[in-house]
C-alpha cells in the first residue's frame, strides 16, 4: 500500500487536509487522491473517513485530533477496527507503532520549533514504524532537506503552505508532498 500512496503523491503532491465540515465539502468538490483528516470525534470520524473513501481517496486520520480518544494504544485499536482509515497521523511514537502493528500506514508528525526538536526527531523510536515523516511548518527548505536526508523516510511538508511558491520550495527541498488546509493550494 505504501508504494501505491507514493505513486499517488508523485502524480499529485498536494494533500488536502480537512479540519472541519466546510473543508470536507470543499475537498469532496476538488479532485485529489490523498486526504488528511484533522478533526472529528469518536461519533463522527467513521462517517468522515467513509465519505472520503467512497469518493476514491486514500485517507489518513490524525488520531491526536479526534475528540474523545485518549493518547493510548486502545485508541488506535478502535480507529483501526471501527473508523478504518488507510493510515494514521500522530505526534506520539507509541501510537505510530501501534498503528503500524495494526496494518495501517503511518505518518509521524513533528513540529520543528528549534534544534532540540530536530534532535529529538532524529532519535525518535517512532521513525522505525513511520512510513512518512511530516514536518511543520512546511516552509523551511533547509530543515526539509536535513530531515529527509537523515531519516530516509518520505517527508510531507505541512503548515503555513499558502501558495505555489511554498509547494515548489518544499518539493524542491525533498518533500514528496505537501499537506495544506488551504483550498486554493489544493487546486494548483
């Protein structure tokens, strides 16, 4: 499945990230292969994911942002069994490991706020289970290049991606894709 997602991202490297129902409607009106779901609750996440999958998308769910879930492995078990996304996004190494063990694709999300965050990422045991590394903000070509070279994982640049220049810069620095909630960028 990882190879299929990489092929989809090669064809269309902008990932629509939806953070509310309005974004979901906009995403469904827009083409696209891969979607990041950054909202929902234990009562709505399954329907959100199902709606996107029925439209032919590969769907990753950020389990850290689903209301009503705890940061425990049981939350990933619930998501795998009841919500059924193609993949999981998390900032928590244990959740990334559990998702991988459950057969889901995994995105290890990290916020690059300083050199300590970069060092922590490079030491993170989540990298062993991560199919992708997602760095935020995604507008730092030098950091994108460094993370990509040192983690040997496909990298997704996210956060503050606002225009074509940001997309080109991130992709040129080595990102395989960008993720953004900005519908104008989805249409590039």
